[in-house]
């Protein structure tokens, strides 16, 4: 009784049977069909007496079949993964074999060979029966294999999307097989497809009945069509239903933008993380123009070892600049960058450990390498840390930016691209205000040099919010807290933030740098804001952890409930990309700005926190502290 289970386990645990086993199986099926048809027509009258002669005859016909098998490779596929294509090959092979058998039949009659004289009708039914048995054998093996997976290994799966992408994934699952998923239906947002069936499976609408469908079908996985990823990310209600039901969600791991004409037969799927669920739209960037601008040029990147800077390095390196000058004061991360640059052996790369506040060293670097383009990403960015250390915010962010900007003018840099933050808009903290002062300096310097008529350098500023995966993101913190069993700490139940992928943000930075003419502050459309409390809940659900509590710790010093990016039509202008707008900001007199910043830097060297922040508020009147000790400096009433 244990023989069959053992044989079953042996076969389905192997990668595949050798091709000669399949070939022999088809050969014996053709012999059996010949014997059966002979017996059927002659009712067994001659079968026993002429058994040897009969076996000899059908064996010859069986050998003829090898021709068709070879021509159409009927034995190359894995039987358990048989598809319509495999059945198609078998059908054509047997048609060819039947024609050859007819030719051989006339040779037998003409030569009067001592073989069983099959008629044309006999041969037709022999080959018809052989074809049906070969088909049936493949279908049976595949059905048994699929049933074994369903019972023991795979997860009941729905596919979200019913057009090219979803059907492509469904066909791939059905034809190639999967040891992880078995398809039980499709999901769609379009109610008119409620009663439609695809690939023999029912299409279910996304409505109030979805939780019961998930329960009744015991659905454990959802595969999101590549063409529906944006729609899925923006459907928080559907996400909540799936997460609450404990369903695993899988998306394409390929970051490219999918189109209906793409090949969906080999989509690589990965289980989603919380970053994948954040609402965002696909961003179209003209990478060709960026490549033309940077090809063969000398490019400097400050803060290259940070989250944004390191991605900038990767993207710019692909455009084959003549030289990359990488500046960062963090020794260990900079060493990691140096090791990574071994992936680009054709590039000349300088990885330099230095603070951008060291004016003499920075001038030596500019004089030595003469960069054509500067991407300035170096900055202190953590709000609470800079709230406690305003002198460092000024000396690093403001003084460092001033040094790099002045040197860019002195040594004829073509374009200076500064990476700012949404926290510079109506700042409520030291960090945000320091970046706003940097924006003011770069913009006024650009206008000053143009007025003189001697300036070669175009100063461009880019402004965006939080990026997913950055070193200061709440996501890594929440992950650690969940792994530790909680609680997950959120500052306020109503706090919201904008999020963007680091690669997307960097592409927009590069495009802004390409199209900017100097003096602009480019504001990136960050999409829909995300409630941090909702983000925490989703992370808890995705982790599968139970009884994880969310605690509210209160707003940190200088922290806003929401960020402002000035992305609406009232205070911005359209640009070359619908995802990028140009901020309408007041213009400053450069000489006055330069004087004020020099005074601020001098005060910063005294380390008098109140005096530093007071001066910052003079330079940026809209800077009003929030939940901070510096609130006493703001005018009341």
C-alpha cells in the first residue's frame, strides 16, 4: 500500500524525468493503441495466434513515430508543466506520423511484406487513439501535480488585474506551475466584469463582499498585476481589507514602468514591504537629455555617502562622466562608496574625506579637479538634533553651502544643483530654516552674477519631502520596535508626511539640473500625504506580529504636524515636467544677504544658541518655532 505514495513522492520531488523516459512512454502508448485497435476490429480472433507478428508490425510503426517526435520535440518538455503548446506539438507530430504511416502502409502492400496488413481506417484510429492517450497522459500528470501542490504546498491565490498583466501572470502560473501559488480567481475594480471568467476562473469585484470571498476561498496570497501597481498603491481601502485578512501581497520586483505591450510571462514577484504600499504615481524622466549633459563631464557630489548622495552616485556613474569627485566627511560610509565604485572600473573616481566647511581644503579640491557640475547633497538634516545644535546647523549647512557656492563661481562650474527640503517652507525648526537660508543665498548669488554679466554658474535648487529608505526615516525605527515586541512610538495621531522613493527623487533632481536655467527653486510633486499612525498600523499588520501597541509620544521640538511643499498652482509655476513646479518666492539683494549670513556665521562661532536662532529669524521672518525653547523669540500678537 505504501508503494504508490513512495513512487508519487519520488516523481514529484525530482526536477524532471529524463527525455528518453518520455520518449519510451510515447512509444509504448503507440504500440498499445495498435494492439487495441487490432483487437477491437477483429474481436480478438487473431490476436493470440499472431501476437508476435502483430507486435512486430506495431513496433515498426512506433519507430516511424520517432520522426515526428524528433521534428516537434514532443519529449523535451517537463510533463507536469505541460501547456497548450506541448499539446499542440503532440498534435502536429502525430499528423506527420500518420502521413508517414500511410506511405509505409502502401510500401507494405506493394512489397507484400510479412506484416499485419492494417487498412487506412485502422491506421487513422490507431493514430487518433495514440494522440488522445499522449494528451491524456500529460493532462493527467499535470492535474495530479497541481492537486498535490494545492493540497500540500501552495497558497490559494487571487490576481489583481484582468487585462494583459494579470492574464499574463495567470497563464504563467497555469503553464509553468508554481510550488507557491495556485490560482483561484481574479480581482477587478470594474463591476461590469463581475460574472466574467478568465482562464476558467471567476472574476471577483472589489466590493463589500471581498472579505467573505477571501474567507470562503481561503485566499492566502494576492498577486498584483504590473499594470495595476499604481492603482493598488492608491487604494488604501483594498490594502486594509487584505492586510486585516492576513493575505500576503506580491508585486513585481522590477522597478521599470510596465506597459500593455510588455511580456508578462516572466514577471518576478516579491512580497511587498510597507514602502511598496505608499501611494505614488509613476514618474517619467527624460534620461537621454540627462545623459547628454553629464557624458564626459567632471561631476562633483557632496554628501555622496548619504541616502540621496549615494543614489546620485549610482545614477550619474551610468552616464559615463569623465571624472567623479565624491565629497563626504563620514569616513566609513565613504570607504563603502569607494568599494562600490569598483563596479565602474572605466570611471575615474576620487573619494575624498573632508568637511565642506574647510574652505582651504575645498578650494584646493576645486582648483585641482575643476568640476563642470556640482550636486550639493551634504547637510545635517535631523530636526531634533539640529534643534539642540543650532551652531552646527549654521556652520555645516549654511557656511558649507556658501563655501561650495562661492568656489563654484570662482572656478567656473557650469551648474550648481542644491538639494533642499520641504521643511524650508515656512520653517518651524532650526534645520528647516538653515536650508531656507541656503536657498536664499544660492538664488541671490545667481541673480547677482547675472546682473554683473560675468557669471557662468547657474544655481538651481530642488525641494522635496521625505524619501523612503533614508537613514532618518521612521520606517527603520518602526521595524526595530516591532521586532522588539513594541510599542511603536508615533509623535502625534494626526501627523502626516509626504514620501518619495530615493531613485525617483534623484531622477527628478537630475532632470531639474538639466533643464534649470539658474535661480529657480524646483518643487517636486510628492503625491498624497501619508498618516504616520496609519503607516505604523500597516507595518504591524505586515509583520504578522500580535498585540503590538501604538503609543503617542508628543511632537518633538520644532516638528510640524504637516509639511508644506508649495506644490499648488497658486504659489508655483508649471515646468518641463508635470511632477516638477517652480516656486514663486521673493527675491533678495545679494549684498544684504551676504552681509546677514556673515553675521550669522560669526554668531554661530560663539555657540550662543538663542543669539544664533534670533539672527536666523531676522533673515527668515516666516521662521516661527513650534514646540521649541526658541518660541520665546517669536513676536506675540
